[in-house]
């Protein structure tokens, strides 16, 4: 899509209202959004317009039956003034999988990339400059056809908004509660897709775990309630006796872009990284015998977040004295360096927005 698209710019920017010392996470949205609609069997009417409310019918199928998928990615501006978007092609590929799972018509990768380029370009001034900050890009597709039959909709809206953010977690190492009772996803379900419904399902267990004094839920598998899956906003990694373990992708966890990047960076560092089923008892034993060196989460919003404690049933294991581990810190710095252009992008992960 190289042609011009209808672009309506704001008359007066809201950028002066943003506290770039600490923009929060997702509290404020940049001036513009991108939209495109699906009707009569095709995606059409790409446009950029001021960020703001838009009307959908009360009968819109997304509101009733949850046909809604989304993505999350980040744009950076480095000290060299170059704007880089981190691995948007991987988000496009995951969006395609999410769409397939929810019977949403496929969205072309090149149109997805072009939409993000255009929007980031138009709101370039909103990209925070400080290390650790980014312009978070949130694309969604929702079913807009008004109808009450439980079936795939015939009309959709794709839209993208952006928000200047700091990292999702601001404290030190997080405290996870391994969840035995509730489940996030089951085999054959939609755990691998980035659907709004997966996040809705996490709210009650998340609130309970917060009330009990934990930061996040560590999801276990939905059948035996013993295999580690993910944290919800991040994938999970454990360093045990020099080797790193992370749950393999078997349809119930989100295939994270940061997860994929971490696995590649670990292997380049010569650190063995096994993707496989991980029984929570294995983690507890490793904590008991002193071989559990580190645990950390990895996600777009979170980047890399050290895990200091895991509680399960009546016990709590403390990891690395509850302090951020060296590997988590180094991986985070390495990823941020690549994203900001402070280190060479040997993997060609960044998409430069001219
Ligand atoms: C992301 O890391 O981009 C996510 O989608 C997590 C988000 C729900 C905060």
C-alpha cells in the first residue's frame, strides 16, 4: 500500500499533556489512529484519523460473542534519531494465527506493516526518548456486524492506536502465585491466540492473587494443574544449573515475540535453552537443592522481568534471594540496546520507519 490514504490530522495536538518523565502504561493515547474495515468480502478504506471514540452497533458481534483479537508491539527512537519498530512481522504472523482461530478474515501482513509505519510516522513526536520507554502500538480486529446469531461476523474493523509507555512492571522482582484452581487455557482451546477473551478470563484469578499479596498468576496446565504455562502478560523462563528452561508451545500458551527473541539470544550466548513441559515440582525441587538460579518473565510490554518468589499451595520459594538475576538483567539490556539502535541489529529484527 504505497498510495496516499485519507488522512485527517488533529487540529491541536494533546502531546503537551503527556508527562514524558513517566508516561505510565496505556494511560494516554497519541493523537491519531489507523482504521480499516472489512465488508463485502474484503478489507477496505484504510484511513488515518484523530484518536477518539467511534460508533458501533449495540448488536456488534464482538460485544456479544467476543470475536476480538489484538496485538502489542513497540516503536523506539534512538539517540541517532532513527525510528525502529521491533519485529512487527512476528506480530503480523501471530495476528494471522489469532484470526484463523476466531474465524476472522485474514489481514495481509504488508498492509499491517504499512499501517504501523504510517501511524508511527504521523505520531513520531509521541515516541518517548528515554531508555526503558517506548511508543506501544496496539492493533485490534473486532467483529462489527450487528447480529445475534452465534457465527463468524461478515463485517470487522481493524484499528491501531499508540500510547507512550514505560515498562509494564516497575518494581523489582515479581512474586508469582502458581494457580492450581483456575485455568487460563486448555488443549484445543485458544490459549495460543491473542484474544480479548483470554485476558478477561485472567481477571478474577489475577485479582485474587493480588489480594493475597502476589503480583501475578503463574498459570499451570488446564488438565493436570501441574505443568507451568505462562504468566499472562509474559512467557516464563527458569535458569536451573546453568541451563534455561521454558514451556514449549503446545497450543495453550502465547507464542511471545520476546520469548522467541530470548531463546535466540540465549543460544547465541552458548546457554542451552530447552523448550519442553515443565512440572512445577521440578521447579520446587530445584529450589530445594539450590540449583534454581533465576526465573524471569519475557513479554513485549514487560520486556524482561525477574521473578523473586513463587508461591504454590502452602509454600513459597525464594529465587536468587528475591533479587533480579544477572541473566535477566543482561538479556533485558541486550534487547533494549537492539531496540534503541545502541547495539547492531544483527538479526534484522528492527523495521526502520523512514
Ligand atoms: C504485551 O506484552 O504486548 C501484551 O499484550 C501484554 C498486555 C496485555 C499488557
